[in-house]
C-alpha cells in the first residue's frame, strides 16, 4: 500500500501528463431593492428567487426565500449566471413576478410594487 505522500506525488505527475481543465461557474452577486410606487423602501417584503434551468426554463434547481430589511433590500447569496424567477409579496401591494437573466458579476434589481387595483363586481349596486 502506498503512503499518502507517494499517492499525492503520483497524482501530481499524472496532472502533468493529463492536464485537468476546471471550468468554474460564473457567479453573480445580486442585490434586490423593493420600493413602493413613490420610491420609498418596502420593509419585510417576501422575496422568492428561483434558479431556472432547461431548454424551456421550466426546471427549478434552487429556491431562496428572503425578507427585505428596513431599507427595502434583500441579501441574496451568490447565484450562478443564467435565468431566475423573482417574486415579491407584501401586504397592501400587488404581487410582483418577473424573469431576469443574470449576466454580470454584480447586478442590482429594483422592484417597484404597485398599489392594489380596485375590484369591480357585477353584484354591486
């Protein structure tokens, strides 16, 4: 049985003969800022981020559920570049949903939440 030192030495020699190409995923640091329609921060809004994969972007590989701070920003862990689905939910606002492509090293996504629309009913007098 070979010692660990001999094994590491043999592995190093093999790497010289058979170079190993390591492809690192490119990651994006995403910052999500949630504001109301007047530009004020929306604290405690639920931010749901889903990483999308596949030919038709229908497969969800990773999901993050976050809350915004008092300043309206949500800290998002680094994400692999590609398509994500962002959903924001907060009481007193319309739910927001959008698909975003991560292409840069750092990206900021500012989401403006709208006030709910009035509902119309045929049953009102």
